[in-house]
């Protein structure tokens, strides 16, 4: 009888622990590094100086679509990381990366138009690649030539997203929930969110994964990595789509990766596509 009571008590305690596990905060990630910062005067956007470095870009793994995923439902037979290979060494010079994605408030200050509702802190979406470059050009011009802002290259973006992390492949859901608004996060509402609400990565950068896809300078080629130079690579090919990185508020868990590459036509957009700026030294 005593044994049965103890067994029942242990079962109840395990059930309680399991039931509260989902509500417990996700484990803390690495503390942001103490890197120099700079504030753009018009928008107030803060930038972080990322040191020059070499890293392994791309994925050495072949990732199978989960059985219940979007790609599996399309009967996709390939691997999800095919265009992320071969993994190769890349070196980037020092540059400044915006801590946060461009917001509706930032956009209004530079481009005008209808004022955003609320605080203006929501990520600006429905931005074409052409418009993203025009935003960077106009904001740079307002400085009187004191600095130049632009979209990051694909290599710069992955370096900033990794923030020293050498792992690859699919993140576990608790880590995704800690730092990214995606289609897997409970109560995500499948809509763009205010920037900077979740945890930053080790470089102090917010929303590098999830919330909105971010345009890069590069043209999309499936075999782009075979064309990369060692130093500051960039691929430009006329008439090709442009590379987007990071996933969005609708992206499934297995695609929320620093190595994940997607693309879209430069003159088109949707409510999952935004942007982030870099400043040249």
C-alpha cells in the first residue's frame, strides 16, 4: 500500500512538472558581446561594430523535410540545404550592422507617406528590394556624405546571424521561441511584430531569425557558393532574384536557420519581407 501511494505521488509530481515545463522561460542564450555602437541621427537606429573575421559559411548537412512539413506535403524529394553548400571559408572586413530591422517609424521618417499606427516600432514589411536600396540611399544622403548605408551582403548577414556559433542545422523549439517570431511560436498570430522584443544573439542583434525576411545585396544562384571569393564575396547576376535571409513570422521550425537561403524577385514583395541596414566603416 505504501509503495502504491509513493508511486502515485511520484506520477502526480511528474505530471505537474511536465505541465509547467511549457510555461517555463526558455534557457538563456549567450550574453551579448561588448561591442562598439553607433547611432544613426535621423532614425535613432543603433548599429554594432562587428569585427573582421573568417568563418565557415553554409551547411555541411543535408536536411530532410519533416514528414508533416510544407515541403513534404508538396512531395519535395530533395534536401533543404542543397543551396547552402558547399560549406566554405569566408572572410569579411569589419562593418556596422543595425541592431534591429527597419521599422515602420524609420521608414516614415525617410520615405514619408502615411504615418504608422501606434509606436511605429513594428518591422516594416512589404518592401521590395528596389525600395530597400532606395531607403538606404536616401538615408545616406541625409547625412551629407558622412556615412554610407546599404543592404548587407549574404556573407555579412550570415556572419552577423551566427555571432560566432559554428553549429548548423535545425534549432530546437525552445531556442527558436527565445529569439524568433516564427510560425512555430505559440500565439505568433502570423503577423509582423515590434522589433527587439525577444532575446538578441551574441552580437546583440535582434530578430536575425524570424519576424521578417531580410533582403541582401546578392543575386540568387543555387550554386553561388562555388563562385565565392575568399574575401568579402558577393554574387551579382543580371536578371536573377535577390537573396533573402532569416525567415519570417510564417516560417516553419526546420527553416529557421542562419544558413537558410531564400529568394524573391527584386520588384515584388509580401507581408513577410523587410530589411536591415549595414553601415560601411
